[in-house]
C-alpha cells in the first residue's frame, strides 16, 4: 500500500514533502530576486570607493582644453604629476572661473571629490584662483596611440564622487544635464586601460566633446580615437563619427 503522504488533495492539509518542496522553491526564488536586484543596481562606478568634502589647495599649470584641469609638478606620490579636473559647485563647469589663467601656473582652492584614481576639485568662483609665484613648465602630453575602448560615458562630477549615480533614465538625464553645462564627460571603461578605469573625453582636435555626446551618455558604448596622458590623467580624443552603442 502506498504512503498516503505521497498524495496531495486540495481540501486536506499539505503533506510534509510538499511543504518542504514549496518552502525550498520559495527560498530559491527569493534568492534569485535579491541577486538580480543587486546585479541591476550596480553601475560602472562601483569599481571604486568615493570621498567628498576634503578642502584642498593645489598649485599647477591650468589647461582649459578639453575641460579645465590643473597638473601639479611631479613628486614622490605622483611621479608624472597629479592631474585634477575642475568643476563648479552644483551642475556647472569651471570654464568661466579660470579662463584668464590658461597655460599659466595657478593655485586653486576648492573641495575635493575623489573616486579611485579620479579627482575633481569643486571651485566656488574666480576668486578661488590665484597666480602662483613660481612658474612651472606646462606638462607635455604623452601620445599612447589609437585605441578602440568600451565603457559607459558619465559626467566627471558624479564619476569622481560628487554624488552616487543612479541607473536608467534618471541617471542619463542627470549626466546629460551636467555635461551640457560644462562638467567634463568621462568614459568609465569596461576594463582598465593603461592602468586606469577613467578617461577624460575630448574631440579629435583636443577640444570639448560635441553636443551629440548626449545620445551616447549612460549607455554601453565603444569609442575609437587617440589616447594621450597628461600628468596622471588619460585623455581620449574620440572620433565621434565612429562611436557605437551596444
């Protein structure tokens, strides 16, 4: 005679083996939902911890193109020189603040935001710039050849730790607003390139990225162009006509 517990009748209590299988299936399903949520919630920026709020004064050569940066003189900690992107407070670039100092040695004061090896100094205005007493030689760009690189385009402020980027449409709208108001676009690469996961993006002539970059922001992209190093920052001069989304 068969064990009565091996049968299920809808109007009787569930047999023990049915209850066990139902509980196990529920646990597996719940674990799957949790893992999927964690995976979907990750962004390319999860590759490094961020910090926000340290005040910093840095002295170096100011460059306006492709976006405002300051490159300090080489030292023990930064043998190539330390390169820091500049941005304004809020969703605004720093182009107007340092325009008078292009190619000159300056001391800039602001609030440092940092994620991994990517730095940005948030500057409150032109009064945070001052000509330095000792001039430095402008850093020479080191060409690294032509590359095809995949990743995601983000705005440099969020990428460097100004805030925690979201995902989807909200992330894309926020990043596009920041880039359109002068904050530098950054490619967060799928794999490290020359030891870095962040590339400052530029046009082929070394100027700012074109307005059409808005169609590529916050999407998986593959870009092609010339790579160069300025200080310890990689700058990618992109041939935007060959940009592809995946």
